[in-house]
């Protein structure tokens, strides 16, 4: 187990290395630099700019310099936001994005499992039908349709919730709509997943034994069924978290949340090289660590899995 | 095609296989699943309409989705001709403006009466300093002025707009029977440039569905090839390919797609070929893994051994014996992959990194609708609902197919 753990943690390094290298060269090889704009910049100024950002050096030297900077967690100056370094942009947005992501993940997991339990225990009754239809709808409605529709209904028509921005401007209420939007598809999927696996476990022999022993139904459900049924949900947490991280890019754009999602889109459109690279690195680290945590968690929950 | 292959494969070994093949069996099971059948019908309707959209446009059933009629901008969904809606819209605007003029007047008169009491001046004198306001006051009281000789010297923008709106109303009413633009019926309303939403949604769906289908086919093809070779050959090749897949799996691929889309620039982005290649390049992984697993479990079965003992080549065994048997899984995965393709494409288009003008996918339409949703909600709801229904049906169909083709995994999600 410790050996597996160490190997998994070390495996972060090559993956990150590949992501950074791939993104670096994808960005540099594309035609048109960050200074190619509609109004042409005079040659002399362009030369100076290139020099300032070390873009006049050979590609391989730029690459090595960049790698060195990243190891020191220095992302350099932003090409577009002249007054800010990329580190400042990330430092400011990351806590907000992280809290939105974590709130959504908790909402999706807790809500999804709860609803899944209800649905499975009331199989083929109206509660079950309501849950299963909501679940399929949740999987089918894209985030960028769901978000604006919620804004329209609750923000513009009913006027009970703020349509955008974050806690600093609107208080805790501002979290509600973005978090619901972001968590809904995963909530729906987790509900479906836990319903299916609970139903499967309910039919298994050890549950029959537990019931035959005369255990109370609540004990059977809480101690026996849930333990066996939640494994698939745990496996799904990894993909769910990646989905939430990527989805947050759209949700942040829709709700004007001042996280790292909007700068990412902006930097991609503006060709703000340093900012894109930093965003990719940060997002990749989050995703890779999340997957690692899920893998290890899974090992603790399921003793049948052996680590080699 | 698939069916024939399967029968051929079976006949070779002189096995008597009744016509009730896997497919007939699956069809029987699928038919029992009402929701999946309804979904199949709806999906087929979408696909057929998308296929024949140019025909519908050229025969005049569908309005040209590029046709901009500025006078008909942002009309709500309705079965009435556009002219009536335009008249109603202008009339509403006029009522609105009149109300505002009246409000201004009340403020104005309150102000001037206060002024009167304070200065003990006469009414006539107090009206002198700003003739614009007093005139609008008079105009507001009676509403009999038709603008002549009066629009020239008024400075109040509200009054000015009121006058011009009234003029437009007259003009529209006069043209109501002569102008063909006012006879068009927009059942799903129009966008801010006066284009028919219904036609735009259909053409948007054409692009979205095309990207979904082509992307799925590409991803499936690459995935099947890699998975089949890896699973059948085994050994170091299998190891190498699967390590490669593992590493690719670890990459945050949506981020890479975003970078690719951002980097290829506005011009190349217009052709959506790039878009589906970008998405397809990174989504063959799951299929490769699934196919590999299936192949490995099948390659030691008796019928493969029989084929090998009869001297069939590796290629023949893979493509004629093994793959047809994994087709069920592949179909299920492809059906479930398509909605995610469409969602990813729309996701990029929504961010402004996907299909660019004049083409529009569902994602583009939704993002345009978001900008106008406060006043013209239908511009968001139309494409949003159209897209959701399609994705909903694809998901249901995929689930139904899984239950039908792979009964062992029933009730699993």
C-alpha cells in the first residue's frame, strides 16, 4: 500500500510534464503571437516587447526557462493585464473557484445519494418516478442552458436571488444559483448511480441474511446496504470532480464569478500565453490530485482491491 | 451490414443459427421500452429535418436562416403574421413612452407650480425659459400633435422617440398589406437581427448533430482500431498502447481542446472540421479500453480457436469474428458518446471558441440568447429546449440500447 501510494504520487510528475510541454508547444507553434492585433505595432516596439518577454530567444531556451519558472511557481507577467502578474490573478481567483467547486461537489454527492436512497427504497412509486425523471433531465440539460434559465427565473423574474458575482458583493445568496447549476448534472448522475447500486445490493444474499436475522429495516439500510452500495459512487467522484472543474469555466462565465474560469477563457481568446499556461497548470494539478484522492479513497473502502 | 457480417461469420462454422439473431432479439427488447422507442422516433425526426433542411428552405417551407429583416427584429413566437406583431410591439412601445411623458409632465408641473408659488410669477412667464419642456407638456396633455412643425424644436429624447414611433406605426400600417416581410409567420419568433428562430434552430441543429455524428464515428473508428489490435495482439504492444491511453486519460482534455481552438485562430475555427477533429482526437480512449476488454475476453473462446485452426488470418479473425461480437457494446457507447460530443461542441461555441459566424450551432444560439434573455426570453428558450430534448432522447435511446443489446448489465447505470 505505501509503495502504491508513493508510485501514484510520483506519477503526477510525468503527467504534469506532458501537459505543460504539450500546451507550451501548442501555444508557441500557433501562427500569430500575443502581440498580433488589429492595429499593427511598430517594428521597434515589437522588438522590445519580444525582448521583454524573452520571445526572441530560441524556442528550446524559452521552454527551459519556462520550466524553471514553473518549478519556482513563478508564472511571469500577464501579457494583457499589464498591471498584474499571473500569480496575482491566480491567487485572487483560485480560492473562489475552489470553494464553488467544493460546494458543488458536496451538494451533488450528499444530495444525489440522499435522493438515490429515497428513490431505491420507494421503487416504482411516485417518488421513484419523480427522481428518475429529474435525473435524466439533469444529465441532458447543458450547464449553459440551465444557468441562464435559472438566472432568468430566479434573478430577473422573481427577483429573489442575485444573478451574478460572488459573496463579496451579494453575500452568501450569490452562491446558490452557480452552485445549483454546477452540481445539477452530477447530482442527477449520482442519484441514478446510487439508486441502481442500492437496488442491486438490496437483492443480494447478505441483505437477505441481515433481514432474516431480524434486524430492523433502518439498521439494514444504514449499516449494510449503504456500505456496499456507495462504492460505484466513490468511483464516479473522480470524473464528477473533473466535470465540475471544467464546467466551472462556463458557470463562472455565466454568473460572472470572479474565479479563475473567466480569465482562462479570456486568455485563450486573447492569446495571453503566460496566463493560459498558468491556468492549464493549475487546472491540471487540481484534476490530477482529485483523481489520486479518489483512487486512494476507493482502496480504503473496498478491501477487495489490492495494490500492486 | 452488421447483421450480414454476423450471419456470414456464423455460417462459416456450419453452425445453425436461427434467424432470431442478437439483433432481432435486441429489437424485440427495445420495442418493449416505450421511452426508448419514443426517443428513437424523436431523434429520427431531428435527423431527417436536419438532412432535408436545405430542401425545405428552397421550397419555401422554411424561411432562409440567413435572411435578416430588421423591421421584424425580436418578435415573440406566434402563429400570427409578423406585421401584426410589429404593430402590436410599436403600440406597446408608444403606450410606454406616453406614460413616461406623462410622468415627466407631472414632475414638470409639480416643479413649475412650486416655482409659481415661490416666485409669485404668472404661468405665462414661467413657461418661457425652456420652451422644449412646455411644448412637450402641451403635446402630452392632448396627444393630438402628429409631429409636424413640433418635432423640429423639441429636445426631449422621450418625446422625440414617441413621435418617430408614431410615424413608424403609420408607415407599418400602410405597408401591412403590400410588404411581403410583414406576412411572414415566425412560429418561434425572431432574433435581434430579424432572422427566423425556427430556421436558425434547425440549421444550428444540423451543425451540432453533424459534429456529433462525425465526431463519434471518428472516435469510434480510432478507438476500435487501437482497442482491437491492443487486445488481440497483446504483449508489449498492448502494454505500450494501454500506457499511452492511461497517460492520455490523465490529461485534462477539455483544457487542451480549448487551447487548440484558441490557438488555431478565428479563420480556421470557422470550419467545424477542426472542431470535431479536436474533440474526437481525445475521446477515442474509452472505446479503445472497452473494445480491448471485450476482445481479450473473446479471443480465447472456442469459435476463435476454431477459426484459427482453420487457418484464418489475424486480420480476418479480428475483423470478421471478434469485432462483430463487440458491435453491441460499441453501438451503446457511441450512442451515449454522441450527446456528450454535442454538449462539448456547444460548450466551446458558448465560450466563443467553437463554430463562428455566419454558421451557428446550438451552443452559439444559446449564447446569443443569453445576451437577450431579459427582454426576449424565447431567444434563449427556443434553442435551449430544442437542444435539451435532443440530448434527452439520445440519452434515453442509449440506455434503451444498452438494456436491449446487453441484458446482463440491466439496471446498471
